[in-house]
């Protein structure tokens, strides 16, 4: 089991929080019959003495499988309870305590910074000021939603209260 040999296993929880924030259906989507598990979107870099470091790669399939500029105007866009990025292989290495720092980072996401990033999307890709504002709003709303709802959805009660 390569995960057992991974030095930064605590990052697995961070990857789950991140993938849920951006609704990354490419690594491990909510419907395994449709999207499946794509472990090729993780890189395992050798470190020392037969150990590895996990890195997430390929963030090309996030937020929507459809037209982003249309989907962000759906009032329920950011409110899905679907679980992303949580393959069965990760479960032994993930717990609520390890999620706290990642949830705190997401809780404190900077709307201004998100706005600057979103505004940097080229106009040639269909971006407009109105779309930038809406996408920023969606990403901030999604961050709040994930912080409030993800822990109860993936951790059992015993883990939440220990």
C-alpha cells in the first residue's frame, strides 16, 4: 500500500477538502459508476528510504461538467452535498482532527484574492465582469458550504466528538 509509505498522508484530508470545494469530479467524483476513481491524478514522488510524497495533479475538471458560465447562475450551483475526492483507499488515513486546519483555511478564504484570480481568466475564454463577480460569489459560497457541511458528511459522530 503506497499510501502507508507516504510521508505526508495528512495532506490527504486537505486534498479531500480542496476537491470538495472545487467539486473536482475527475479524481474521484460523487458517482463512482459514472466518474470512477482516477488515482492517476495523484503523483507519488520518491523521497528517502522507500518513502513517498503525494501531490495532487491535474485540476482540469473542476466546478462543472457543463458550461461554467451558464452553470454558475444556477442558484443551487454551490450547494451540492455530493462528496468529491474521497476514494475508499484514503479512509484509513483521514479523520476530523486532520481536517481542522484545512477547513480553517477554507473558512478564511479571502474573497478579494479569489476575485483577483477569477478576473485573471482571459476574456477570450468567455469571462466578463459579471461572470467574474458571479464565479467569485460561487467560490466563496461553496467554501462556506463545505466548511459547514462536509465534516458531518464524511466523518462519523465518534470522530467528530473525539
